[in-house]
C-alpha cells in the first residue's frame, strides 16, 4: 500500500480519468453490499475543520482495532499458544504507542513481520491465517501512516471515546459456533466496507494530503471486505445471503440513527 501511485505531481487528465474509473470500480461492490450511503448530515459535519484532529485520532484507533480484531480471530480459531504469543508481541509496540504514549520507531517495526507457523485442520483455517496476517500487516502500515500525519501536524494522541458502531454490531453476533465466527466475519466485512465508503465520500472535502491518503486506502480496504466475506462463506460451506441481510440491516440502522458524538463510524450527528 502506497500513496505514491496517487501522489505524482504531474497528474494529467488521462491519469485522472483512469484514477476515478478505478475508484468507481472499487466502490461498486461496496455500494451494492451496504444498504445505505453515508448520510449527507454526517458529511456536512465531518468536513468542518473543528473535527479534523478528532477524526484523525479516531482513525488511528480504528486501524489498530482492525489489526486487533484480526489477531483475535487468529488466536481464537487457529493459533496454538506459541503462535498466539507471537501475534500479541507483534501488536504490543503499536498498543504502547497509542495507549501508553511510548515513543516507537514504527517504520523500523514495519520491517519485522513475524512468520507465524501453524498447522491447520480445515481449508478455511489456512485461508484465515493467510488473509488475517496480511490484513494485520496492512492495517499496521495504515496505522503508521496516520501516526506520521498526526506527528507532522503536531496533533497529540489524546483519548477519544469510541463510537457505538462496532460494539453495536458485535452484540448482534450469535453466541454459538459456527454462527459466531460467520457473524464476526460478516461484521468485519461490513466495517471494512463502511470505512471504504466513508474514505471515498469524505476525501473530496479534505486537504490534498488527506484526500490522497484516504483514496490510497481504498484498494486494501476493499480487498479486506472481500476477504472477510469469502472466509464467512468458506466457514458455512454455502451462501450466506440471510446472514448478510440480517447484519447489513443492523449496520445501516447504526449509520442512520443519531449519534451524540462525531466519529469516523458514527451515525447522523445530533443537532444541539
Ligand atoms: Fe486500514
Ligand atoms: Fe482494512
């Protein structure tokens, strides 16, 4: 993942057309999957300068949470104790950076991706390891990119309360297997898809650096959404249409309901 492909100074008319065509192609399955678009009221509020620091800090937390969620799936469904410890150690410096304010050389860290050895029984487990390790690597790279933007802009990482979005989805996951895993994977797909939809919707209203950065995130977030869905289908062994319909409805409700605080995944901002 790099911003370089969108970062060239000479960005001619032909490249611009190709670029916007690529974005449209990436967004088409996302818009088909989600039951609603980001409400205009959220966009109107989120583009105000007063929210930019909070949204960037919230974004930093979201990237870490995305990596932590993938790590949880690996630990819960595939890894042995040694593998689980490797994954925890991988995340630790990033958590130190956000939760404990430690100075960490994230670029250096990004060069050392652990090789996690696993013996898997089922095809879906092998795919889970393959996809979730790659997803963690990419989310932690996004984390580094957001962290560097915060540092360059002199924004301190302060505590920002989480929106009710992810918790509001996860409490609707079934509590018995394999339904729990299937639901968690679909929820992962919904969060990735919504992030992608929001990056694209908000990007045109931001400064050039953030605009390019958000657009650059679309490719990997769109792939993450597909990876989660494919995994859910593999676990079930058949189509997951009904499961998707149930959770996508809950997701759309969360996005369309009012929220007191503006966050990256919040609903319609409450007018006070
Ligand atoms: Fe990400
Ligand atoms: Fe992602």
